[in-house]
C-alpha cells in the first residue's frame, strides 16, 4: 500500500472507514488517486532538499551549485560516463592546497576518472649536490643491490636519478628538467573475475597445472587498486591497476593475495593460504614448466599460471579470483549491466556450476529467461529453439558474473515466426553461434549484448587464435535482424537480406587482410550492415551500408588478393559513411568527414593556397604522404591482452575524429580526448607558476 494512502485514509473517522469497507472500499480507491499525487509531491519536495547539497543533488543541479563557488564546467561528457560531481565537491579543497603535487593528482582523478600519479621530475634530476643540503636518495648511479627501483625504471614510480632532458614536456615528451611535472594516467582498468574454475592444462595426466584464464591462455594479472583515503596521499603501486610482477608479488604477499584482494586460489581439501603459496617463473621448459616447487603451490602472475605440488582431490574444483586489465565494460564481465537486461522478471530457471544448460534451454521454447548465476565454466553442445510467436527468450549471466561457455560444436538457434532471442554477458568459445534457417517470411531478431565470441573460436596457450579464419557468427536465416551492442566477436557470415546492426563493439578477423564480414561463402556480399562506434579488423563485403558512424575499418588487401577493395558495399546509391576511417580505394556510400580522405582534401587546399601552380605529381606525392600518416594504430590486436583494440599513438584525425571530437572506434564512449583536454585546462588553473606539465599514459 502507498504510505501516503494509509496516512490519508487513517485521517477519516472510523465510522466512514467501516462503511467504506462494507461497500467495497470505493472511498479508499478514490483516495488512492489523491495519494499518488501526494507521493509525487513529497518525492519532489525531498529531491528539492537533496538538491541543496553536492553529494545528493541531481546531475542537472551540479553546475548551479558549482557556480556559487566559481566552478566552471569543461567539455560536456555524458554524466553516466563521467560526472563532474567529485570535481565540484572538491573545488574548495583544491584551492586550499593549490600547486601541491597531491592536489594535482586528485584533480587528475576527479577530472578524468582514471587512476593517476603525479611525478615532480625535478626531484628525480641528477645534480651536483650542495654540501649543506645533501639529498641521500639523489644518487647519480643506481644501487644495483636494490631490486625495486630497477624494476620501476621508466615508469610512473621510477625513483632513480636521471640526466637532464631539455625537450618541452608538453609537446616533445621531455621529462627530467627543473620546471617539469608529469601526470601519469591509467586508461586501462582492473576488472574482477570471482571464483571462476581454473583451466586445467593436464586433463589426462596428473592434473597439477592450471591457468587463471578460462580460455587456457597466458594472461597478465593486474592489481586491484586500493582507494586512497586522503587527498594528501600520493599514489603508490597498490593504488593503481598496475600489472603484477613476480618480484612485487613475492615481496608483498599480504597486499595482493587474499579473498578480497587482487588474486586468490581455492581448492577443496588443499591449503591455499599465503604460507603455502610461492611465486615462481612458470615459463615453458620443454614439455613442462620451469621452477615448479615440490611442496608449495606455485603462482606466476605474469603468465597467469598455477602449479600444485600434488593434484587436488578428484572432487575438488580449483577456483580462482583475479583481476585482468581492459579499457571498458565490453564483452562481458562482472560489471553492472542490469540496465541492459531484456527481461526484468524473475528468471524461469537459474543455473550454476555443475548443472547443465541444455535442459533449461529446452524449457525456453515459448520464451522466458535462463540466468547463469556464477562465473563458472560450461562445456556442452547447446541449442535454442523458439516456437512461432513465442516472444522473447533470454540467456544471460547474472549481475556480477561472467560465465564461460565452451561449445562442443556450435550454439544453434532456431527462431519461429515473430520470435526473438537475446544473449547477455556471456563468454563463448569452442564453436560459432549459428542461426539456423527456418523458411517463411516473419520478423525474427537476435540480440547480443556484452558478449564475447572468441575471435578464432579458441586460443592456444600463447593467446593465438586456433582457427583464425573461421567465423564466430553464422546467420543462415534470411531476413534476420542481428543486433550487437558492446560485444567482441570474430568474423560474421550472413546472407543478403539480413540486417546487422552493431554498436560499441569490435569485429575481429584476426588480421586486417582476412574477412571480417561477408556472405556465407566468405567472399560474396553479406547483408545490410549498420555500424556505430565500432572497430572492424578485416575486410568487409556488405550488400549495403545504411549508416556507418564514428567507426574504423582496419582493412587491407593482401598481395595476391582477388578482392577489388578492402571495404565493399554492393549498393552505394543509398546510405552514408560519416566521421569514420575508411581505407583508400574502398567502395562505400557517400562519405562525410571520413579519413584519410578529409585530411588529404584539407592538405591539398592548404598547398594550393600557398602554391596555385601545384603540379599533378606534387598533389599525388602529398596525398600519398597524408594517407601514410593518417592510419589507425593499435596498442594490441591480440584478443585476450589488456590493451586489445586500444588506439595508441594515432594522428589527431582519428584520435579525435568522431562527430563529437571523441575517438573513432569501439572505445568512442570513453571520451578519452575530452578527458585529456579537460585535465590540461584544469592544470593551467592549478599548476604552480613557472612549472610545466605533461600528460603520459601509463597503459
């Protein structure tokens, strides 16, 4: 019952309430309408009170409260991505400690929402010392007996002295000089996987060796950042998502190893406490691993490997909790994504580790929800069939879970007339997702949200794709609408007539000269392709492209390639490609502000303005130079690595070439250029006079 209704109804004399109860509570129903409006009014009054305080106010009120103390907003970034609340709340504290390194570091965190570390490079400058003020830590040569300073060399935590670097820190990247301050930012975050089954390496043998990664590949473990308690505290390695090295973990067990810390191992009947764990280099050594101890559990955080001295009991499952690095909430993970759930009711079935998925999927023929409750590993052959007009069927992982589904074949989906299916939050490997052909004309839709369909289907121990040219998605159903949002997948094969809509995702063919999107034969045209904020690695052959926006086609032709162009749209009369990178020679619909075409046009206009008699040869050379320069560059294109799909030192035309001046590609919604620009603007306000700051990306 509405509490306002109870209060209002209780104000009536008992006589009227008794008579109303005898007559079917008609008066109570009337008052319920009044009570609803009273509840709305009370909620509005409560919000008006909350809006007086920066901690509880609505997002729209933050600039107005900030205006009272002279706070000025910067680049407009959506509040759900990056809220200015913390910066506005701390403005007075910033001003009280203006110019100090701790304030600059906290400012960088609040403005960018990335972990940060401020380094005063003049403190690390090797100088001739004044005998009345000796700096004992300012040694011209490092002490080779101390391991940690040597391991931190050339990082944000480098404590060794360096010779002077006279280049400008803001433009040329020079660091060690008297006026220089460095702001190190961690663009990659640490994402948790909780109690996931470790991947067994020796399934047939003694079963002593395991991998942290559920796909069985080497994986660098990352520290879970510990939040800093005060604004005066400068970040230490434990406060940022740094990769965990063997030496650091060995020297600091208590900071990193534990149930609620960066990593932990559980195995029934086995002592996995700190005292029974040893940090080793478990690199390959012939057919085995090197340096495996005889009486302790060995962990290698660099390769993500575990070795037991004796095989755990047969009924024991080795479970691992760890953190991995990645740029954004994409491809599934234990992050919040409840707002993307299609079915908000209680699940029809809930499945956990040890149970089979297929019997539960068999009950979804008329629609419903199957929810996987943990981050377990499920190895089986799966199929989902929906009857005519069955409505929506959803297979998803629960909030804060990332299960791994290893297909012994493929995941076959058969949709009846008017049926729709959705997959959410799943890591799928071992085989492709196949939408079978069900003849007949009807509306059918398959949606994938926050899913990862392993490019190459499986990974070997080094992280290389096992079947790099095989598709991860095969659409046999004509007329199907496929929607991908915040997904990672391998190549897509579909027939003409299918509608493929992809946003904030990575389509990876495991090579820019391989086929990322095509027809069922891997050569002819596929269906209708719509892209928004997407990175496509590989060649594309589509029937048509109604809209491509803020995307990257990282494609090229091989030397003996029989494709006429790296990106082809059979129909070019309709559609638009805007604010995207399209390789030279591609056949696509009308382009608007695309690269490198736009950069070439601007360079030619500027050259003709300086030299009206520019020859054709000069124009050709200038165009070739611009095309060579304006190319996307990635930190890593190997799925499973922390910096996978991340743009590295790209030209500004790509790094801030989207329609809102953010970067093109899958990580557009991170608004990285705006974050950096906002930080540089704030540094001009809070930096001490005479000092100059430079921004460096730690990862």
